[in-house]
């Protein structure tokens, strides 16, 4: 191989097999993909150690992608169940899977996940670091944190969330500007706590060049984590969030200088009217790097329905420039999601992503909806089912309530407007 990373290849004018695959999937020219990766406007997370990967492009002009979070925890340490969730995510066409494991056999789970997943796999190394090193957080060293990054890279992880933007300056800004919900990022809170307990600089920021070298060697895409993402509407677009975003923009340029691909992570909770301006702000401050958002959740009062609050915010965020949506399940803020919670979260995120793609004019997005409308006009039920995001659910709903006239459904029966118009325009009586 004559290049270390997809970005290096792109800048040398090389169209890699991964770029060709993305171009075919997206129905765009391979040169467009190459130039987008070269400029940092798109990424292809593709660790060379991840066998069986189906390359996925994330960025401007490409279909909005969705990510699914899963992984074992101390309270729910069932590797087989989490692998079953991963299989379901792949079946439901998730574009990426993030392993957020923070307890137990993280090595075994991560390796098995990478082996079975054609989707890109991401991790948050700091989640794994405390358990892997088997020491209290305050006793860990920069070498410990970087060692876990190296281990994940060798295992084949395609992208990693690295909370490098919460340096001592960002932390000082946070202290001067109190928040309603403080720091809600798990990784961000761990980095902040480590800095407070040791009095030292964030090791991911201080040793960013070493981190970049690890990522360059394995072609790991850095997902620059939003440690100061707002965890409530009150904290959205505050000084801490903006301070960190400025630092992430500076780190993005440093990564690009080393030909390392970069995504930027964004807000979690945000009022509707602030979403579009935030997308513009991120693209400006982070030089048009792909934007990866958790939601945003547009209200704080819907536990049990946060897949809906997230889909509303996600659709607006993606239509306004976000490139990658992290799914949110109905169990958000409440528990580890079940298989059914996962399915609801994935479908909500896919709806949001597709709605945004229509607004962005992504090739082929609107055609799908036009085909469905044509099938509805023709009362072609089988065609409708085949085009549905969730064919099984659509079939089940129709099967559970059969109409007298098979041309219609039990909502309208013979008064169905589509049936009536088809008959009248065809010259028949109702």
C-alpha cells in the first residue's frame, strides 16, 4: 500500500477501493468522493485491520448516516445480548456501531463485534481505560490512556471518540460559567475529573501529536468528542460549548496536517430555534469537517419518548448541515435499551436522516418517496410493503385489521379517497 490513510491517498490523487465503493453506494462520482476526503469535508472510517468492512462515507453531499450505541456495563454485562443487538442494528441498516463497553470482557466483545460487523465500528477509549488498567482514575497516566487507544486501533476500530477539546482553558471557562446540568458527557466528565484530581493538562490534548501518529498508522478516524455538549436546553450554545468547539477546530487542522481523518461531535439537548445556527457555527469553526450529533433532543420532559424528541432535532440538524446522527432510544436517561428499544431508536433515526436527505437534495432520496406515493395511488399493497422502512411492521398492521374491500384499509373502507378517485377517473361508478 503506497498510502497510510484515506486522506493521504485522496490528497495524492489516488481513488482507493473504499472511495470507489462509497461512490457506488452514494450514486456520485468517485472523483467527488476523493476530493471531499482530501479537503476533510468527508471521511471514510476504515481501519485497515477491520476485515469484511463495507466502506461508508460521511460528509457533505453524501447520505446522512446513523450510528447505534451498545456495549456491556457493570449492571448489564451480557456479551451475547449485546452481540444480538449488533446483529439487529446491521439488519436494520445502521451505518455504524459504537461499542461503549465500560466493564468486564471488553476485549472479547470488541473483537467479536469487529469480526462480525460490516458496518464501521467506533469506541470511546477512555470508557475502557479505567477497567483495562485496573487502577483508580487519579492514578492513571497519559501513557495508560494512549495505550488503550493503540490497543483499540490494533483491534480494528474504525473511529474513536477522543475528548481532546476539554483542556485546562476550556475547564476554566466551564467553572466561570455555571451550568444547570454541568458536564453530562461520560468521557468528558472523566477527563475533567482526572484534570481536577491530578492538576495536569488533558492527556489527549497534551499528547495530541502522539495520538495522531497512532491514528495515522492504522487509519483510524478521530471523532473529536464534545465533552461540553449541553445536557439540557438551558445549557445549549453556552460559553463552555463554544469554547470547546473553537479548540476542536484548531485540533482538526492539526489532524489534517498529519493526514488523519476527523469528525466533530455536537450537541445533545437544544431548542429547535438554536439547531440550524449551531450547525452553521460548527461548520465555520471546524472548517467544514463532518458533524456528528446526538439528537439533538428538543425538549427535556419526554423520558420514554426521547427517540421522538431526538428524531425531531436530528432531522432539522441534518437538513441544516449535520452529516451523522447518533440514534437515541426510548430508554435514554432511564436504562440500557432492550432489543425493541433499539429498533424504535434506529427507525426514528433513519426517518430523521431520510427526511433531511430529501431537504438536502441527496441523489435518489426523493425518488424513494415518489415510488411509495405511486404505489399508494395504485393501491399496490405489496409494493408499498417492499418500499417501507419497516416492511414487517407495515405488513403486520394490515394483517391485524382486514377490510371488507381489499382495495382499501379499515380506516376508510369503501370511502377511501384513493379508491374513489381511481374509479371515477377510470370511468366507473363508486
